[in-house]
C-alpha cells in the first residue's frame, strides 16, 4: 500500500507501476475523488489479494486497517 499526498502523484505512480508491471494487478489507485463505494471495493480487492499494490491518497490512511500488510510506503 502506497500513500501519496496529491492526486497528481497518485496518477503518475499508478501509470509508472502499470508500465513496469503489465501482467500484474498493480497500480490500482484510490483517491478522494472516487465514490466511497469504489474505494470500499478497491480495499476489499486489496485485502483479498486480487490487487497487489494499492496506490491511494493519504486521506485513506485514516481508519484503514488491513491485516498482514507486508509494506506501507508514505510518498507524501
């Protein structure tokens, strides 16, 4: 899970990860402009390991608890 402070950073990082890992479900993003239902769906997919890397806004860092999370990166 990678937290970014700005939507522009989320977009750039998502594009980069999508290019680097074309065959994986990496680079899915969640930001404040998404509908809450979409965010919940992305978190569920991430918890179920259907998405390997979730790039999201720092706003999502509040109140999100995911068990057995291997790595959390704060990209400001």
